[in-house]
């Protein structure tokens, strides 16, 4: 959806009521008016689609015992928490950020750890290098497209994966997008926990993580070729 600037003549009392409601919902006046009008004419704005996708992800993730919803916001942020079975059980945060750029929607999954342990940081970096390599190869094999991942060395953000970059998703149902993102999240969580539960014997880690990736991701054909 593309946005343009329009002028409206409204009653002052209506604008005051709109501003109050917008403030309560952490929105600005234009966002709220746009949402109300879209709902009235039977359309979904990009923000409304994001909310729908977020709610569907939460519904599916709630069926998993190992992940817990930590933060949900109308601005397009969704966070889950878990912990690793490693020494002092360090916590891990998974965060989805949804945003719009050049009239296209994107999603970014970030994995965050607050650990300062050099040993744990090294293991996390090793795991995410394994996963990123598998992801690049398998995603291209399954969808004939490239993926964008990032593994910074000097940040709590240990891993990030961008979805839908440069790919049109207008013909894809919101339920399909939510299922794809949920499966990726569950795949990542299962792979990470497998790695740390076998940290004393990582000889076959890459092969096993590849099998976990295929188990969750191989049957999804999100991108129409």
C-alpha cells in the first residue's frame, strides 16, 4: 500500500476524540484515522496485517512448551524468552521486528544474549555460523533465493535473519507468513538447544542441525516461483 497526503475537514470534537484514542493506543492521529477508514471499507492496513500475523505467531508458539511470550507491542515487536541447559542456564531472547521500507514490509528475527562469558560467546558464535551456512544453502535450494543473515562479534545481538527482503509477498496469506516465521523460530530454538545439550560431543552437530532445519522448513513453499 502506498501513502499520499490528503486534507480533511473535521469537527474539532471529532479530532479531540481521535487524538485521545490514538494516545491510548500509542498511535498518531493519521495512523488511527487510516486504520478506522480501512476497517470501515473492508481493507487491512500494513500495520493491521502485522498485528494479525503477530497474533497468529503467538497462537502457534503458545502450543510449544519451551518458549514464552515476553513482549508484544502494536508497533510491530514480538519477543520470546527461553534458557539454555548450560552451566548457569543463561537466558536467550528471540525478537521479531516488523517494519516497512520503500512501501514494502519486512521482518527481522534477532537472537539476543546478555552473557559476557567468553566461552559461551564462542559457542554461540560457532552455532550461529553453522546455522547461517545451513540456512543459506538450504534456503537457496528450496526457494532459489538468497537470505540475509548477520552474526556480529561485538554485540548482544548474536544473530539476525531478515525475511522478505526484495521479495513480493502481496499474494501470500497472513496465515502462511505467520506459519513460516513460527516454524523458523521453533527450528532455531530446537537447533540451539540440541547444540548445547551435546556440547561435549559436537562432531555431528552440523549434520543434526541440518536435519532439524529440513524437518521444520522443507515442506513450506512460501515464495511462489
